[in-house]
């Protein structure tokens, strides 16, 4: 999903996610629809909502907390519906909280892309990038931590077996969240790929978080994504700090950088074994 800090970005994201859904519905192999339930959790005075997908049985279950990208409206739900069955089929619950301003939590605050656009109008790309980093590392990180706290309070959850995943903006959230909490595993799907070169502050914040990560982390991208530097730099940063990290760059997905970036949710059947294997190996410890 392109982050050009422009209205064109939002139209592109919607088109790509709609195309993704058509692809998933026609091309998924070995996954089937998994019913979700809407749940409510709080972050201070904010009332937020998310979608919960459970495997068969009574639990308690290990669980993946999934951090969504910046697509407007309810489009991210289509990605949840594609990814969740991969985990529930293996006995994992899958929780996809909507952060403030998006999806089911749209009334809890402004939409992050609107805030970025307003900053760009006022102060150009520099202020837009600064606003993006500030929001992802404060308000939206706080929403992720509130979702985590809700999970930890639930009887159906194994609190020692909580992993995190996320794509694009959500991948950034995974890296920032792993600095705050020791997830048993963390998977960053193309976090920062579109904004790495536009926002020096983002590079600094993500590198600092990676250097202090409390979670083993897997970095995943397709070769033709916008920029592979985030995965490669953050992987090297963690390894230099003697922290557990892995990286997997898959072959090009589709014919464009936009296709490559959509690999995080359109390429589920390609990355599923790599990602679930990483999560299960680390969360079994």
C-alpha cells in the first residue's frame, strides 16, 4: 500500500485490497472460511473493537495478535479472513484489533491517513513523515498494547503463547510492540517498505526498537516489494545485538512493486509454512 502521503495512496490501497480479495477467494488452497466474532476492548477512555477467530475446542489457545495496515474502512477485514484460517487450522486463535480511526474502531479517533494528509498540507513531506512516526509510535502502539492486555485477561488464551504479526503499517507496529513486550514470536510482513526512504525518523525508531527487541522476529518480503532495506537492516540490527532474528525474501510476486507489497496478504499460500513454522518453533520454547 503506497504511502506517498497523498489521496492517490488511499485510492490505490482500496483497489489493491479489493483485487487481493478476489485473488484469495479464487486461488486459496487448503484454507477455508473461519467465522469471526466482534469483541470490544478499551484503551483508557477509548472503546475499540476487533475480530476474533477461534480454532475448534475450548482452549486455552495460543494466539496471534495481528496488526493491520493503513487501508481505509473495513478493507483490512478481507486480509484477516484470508490469514486467520492458516492459524486456526493449526490450533491458534487469531485476534485482529482495529486501531483507532479504522474499521470497527473508526469512531474512536481520526483516520491515520487523514492526519498524515493534513500534516502534508501544512508542512510538506517532512511533517507528514514526522506525523506518521509519531502516531505509530504513540497512539497506535498504545492501541496494540491495549489489545494485548485484553488478550492476557481472557480465559481462552494461553498468556505465555502470544505471538504478533502485521503487514505494512502493521509490520511497523510489530517491531515497535516487540520492544515493549516479549511476544513468543513476531513476524514483520513488509513493515516500512514504502516509507523507509521518506522518513529518516522511522528508520531510527525502528532500528532502536529492533536493537532492544524482547521477541524473536521474522522479517518477510517479496523480492519486488518497494524497498527491501527495512527487513535487511532490521535483521542485521538484531543479529548485531545477538538477538534471535530470521529473514526470508521470497521471489517476486506479481509484476509490480505494488503487487510485491501485497504479498503479505495475497501470498498467504506461499509464505504460510515459513511463517507458521517460525511461530511454532519459537512459541514451543
